[in-house]
C-alpha cells in the first residue's frame, strides 16, 4: 500500500479523525464530529487489521461509519443533549422568565432568561416609561420582538392595574397623623 509522507493511510486517518474530534470541542455544534468519528473509526480498523487497509476498503468504511454517525447524531440525540436551554426563535421566548442583571428602563437594560439558549443574556426594555425594573427583580417576557431586544414586565404578583393604583397612591400625599386630628376638631 502507498505510504504518503512515510506514514500509512490508516495512521493518517486516525490523526485526522482525532484532530476533527478535538476541533469539535473548540467549535461545538456538530460541525466536525460526524466526519471525525468516521475517519477515526476507519483509521483504527486499518491500524488494527492491516489486511483491510486498502484505500477502497477504508473509503467504504469512512462512508458507512459516517452515515451511521450522522443517523445516530440526528435520531438518538447522543450528541445534542436534551434540548434544554435551546430556543427555536424569538416567539418561543414569550412568557419566559428571568432575572434583571442591569436595571431595565424604557431605553436600556439587560436580563438573564432561564432556558434562554446558548447565551441567556438579552437586552431588555419596559413597556412604559417610568416602569423601571431594578437589578435582581424577577421578570417575564411580554413581547419578544423580532430582534435582540425583549420587552419585559416585573413579576411581583401584581398586575398592571395594581401597579397603576400604587402609582396613584404614591402621587396622592397621605396626611400626617397629627394633621388629620387637627382637621377633625
């Protein structure tokens, strides 16, 4: 058999397959794992059984193992995990809960969503000016938008009506206890 660069083809397949599997660790997403596994397995078979190490047999083995690895990757979810923390698009973020990491105002802020994908940090805005949400508060996504800015509302057990009533109460000055008594006399 031909020995390119003074090394057997089987050993080159093992090295190439291992390199692609290692590259997958640095760039996850199954870009290299299928072909890396196929090359690695074919190379190991060629090293362990030199009688089968003809280029045609190794090529067929790479193809068969590659198809099997691709099928396993897609159907058995061996590599993908459970899908937890994965978003399918902005519309799946509606109703997602999270916590404020930077004060959210009408013009700026940031939240970290539970199950928010690979990077769970999103730019966020409040619905109306003056409804600022402090850092550490729990929020829910009310409008995922379509871009990278979410509209959120604070989750405090109160709805919009309760918040408006609280703003109204704060705007009306309560009389001091001594003032109320003097008026009654």
